[in-house]
C-alpha cells in the first residue's frame, strides 16, 4: 500500500512530466490549429484559436482577452489540452473526465489530479460546477487522506462556480447538501434568518411550492438516506 506522501510526490512528478497541461503562455504556432474552427485576433502578433474539438470528443472555446478556456462535452486526454495562455480554465457541467486511475489500488482520477495541481507562483485557476462529473472526481480525491495527516487538499485546488439552476437542499449555496443546510433551513422556516431567492428555490425539498417544516423533515430524511433524491417526487 502506498502512503499518501508517496502518492503526492508522484503526483508532482507526473505533473512535471506533462507540464503542457498548465496552459502556460506559448507562441501561437504551438496551438494545434487543425482542431480550431475560428480565430480571434487581438493584436498583430497574437492569434489564437477561439474554439475547437479534440479527438476524444470534448469541445472548447477560448477568450484571449480574458485568457479564459471553457471545456465541455464527452472527454479530453491530457495531451489534447489546448496549449494556450490561460488565467482561468472552466470545466462545464457536461464535461466528463477521462476514466484513468493514478494507481491500480485507488479509483482516484489522474486527469483531475493533474489539472488541479497547484504549483508555485501559479496564476491559472481551475473552475467547475457543483455536482458535475469533474467536481465529483475532485471531491473524491480531496477526501482521500491518511493517518499521517497528509492530504491532497494541500496541493490540489479547484474553485466552484455558482449553479444558477440551483441544487435542491443546498440552502447555504456551497454546492453541497449536508447537515449545515438542514440547520439553516430550520432557521429560515422559523423566521430567524433571511434568505435570497436562490436559497428559497433550493429550500422546497418536498416539492410542494411552500417553504415550511415539512421541507426540514424531508431534508433530514434525505441526509439519513430515507429518501433517495430531492425534491421528493
């Protein structure tokens, strides 16, 4: 069995070997223009693809002025990542990370590990949406710790974007549904706290259209697995 420290060390080594995934500033010639569908010119000497499709099926769009890359669709391999100058990489809700494992004895995703690895002086930020396939793989990795206190959270980082569609039961809008949400929901029902429109939408756990004590009960049932999904159908 590998220790967490050994795994983290190998993650760093692996990332160093595939440094292209960091989307460092590269000349336009480094971009695989064969996959590009259009171009965006910002200055006389800056020309980068503004969109493309990779062989594995994922599509991407690139905003050069904001140095922002958005990736969506089925999947993408590490070596298919567009090598573009990026400050922000967003994995959309429908993006599915490739199914590859860092070690045979774990189900931790190599792609997500490598993409979210933080390096010194890193200006690039990774973003995803709560409950998306990318977020679930990331959270699985972050939850992997050992008794020696070593944690992937020390070297990996992904930011969450607000999901305007809402997550039923996510009353505090942190992208998760847990006991903290049930406490806040109970306070909102008894009027001791005020909530915004998105929170109100997420609070209707029983699907009745009304926010009351029944929603608190339903949320608690969900947390103890007495019901499988929210809102209750």
